C-alpha cells in the first residue's frame, strides 16, 4: 500500500481526524508546521506527485486521481489551496513539495482556473492542469484558463474533469526514470485491454442469446 502524503491545511473540517476518514485504508503521514501552515508529508517515503486542489468541492473529482496513483504505487502529497484566496499556501506547498522530492505537480481548479499557471510560474517541474466543471460554461472557462498559458510557462492540460488521465500522465513522466513504475504502467494498460476484451465477449454472448431466442420463437427456426 503506497503512503498517502497529505497537506490538508484548508477548512477546519480537514483537520487530521477528517483526513484520516477521507484516506481510510491509507497511511496518513506525520504532521509538521511551517509558518503556521500545517503540512502533512511522509517522513520515510518521497512523494513523486504533488496535487493541489482549488476547492473542497472539487475533491470528489480529483479523488479519481488518488485511486490511479494508489493502484500504480506512486506516493503523492495533497493540499487544498486556492490561487486567489490562499496564494501564500500554494507557494508554500510548492516549495515544501520540491524540498521533499516531488517531481510532478497536478493542479485542479474550476472557473477562472489559474492554479496550474501559478504553480508553473514557481517551479521548473512539469505541471499538469485539470480543468474542472464549476458553476458556468460546463468547464470551458477552466479549460481555456488552463490551456492558454503564455509562452515560456508551459502547463500540460487534460480534459475537463480528467483526473484519471492527469494521474496517468504524471506516472508516465515519473516512469521515464523508473523502470519498475514503467512495468506497472504496462500492466495497468494490459488490464484495461483485458477489460475491453471481456466486455466484448459478454456482448457477443448476449447477441448470441438474442439470436437463439429469435430463432426459437414463434415463426422462427427451420420450417
């Protein structure tokens, strides 16, 4: 089981006991404090991915990325931090994460989604943006805010609400220098292919049953 490395310094409901319930079945890391901002990082495991979430309401979508990273045994660190409401927290997390060895950042935000761009402006590590659906335009506003970065400050953007692909892209970046992770990614892809083949086999079986029922029904079959 990979270690869950968290930095939940958001609303009071995201104190340790709430985090523990959120990540049931995972290992919650030791807490330390810097400048009054609670940071939860692993003491024995280096997080490969740092994940920033713009709002608590975005968590159900971004949790899909947690599942993928867990399946691939990629440790990660997480914070709820807003580029507009808590910019200092964003910068502190980026600095702390880099010091802890994070190699890739994922930033998820909706609306005027500047979170990924702010992170990219303060790190040379790859940044992946997840534009999220919010209260208007079905996520188009967030998509354009994430994609339309100025020259010299790149952000890789996935589809609206594309948390799974963001996690997979982060893992692929890490796998360039990690053969074991590359093997786990290959196994993940093979499982996906096997699932498609199984679905196709089930479909073929259902169609065969329907064909048999038609042939055996009234007016069906050989005369």
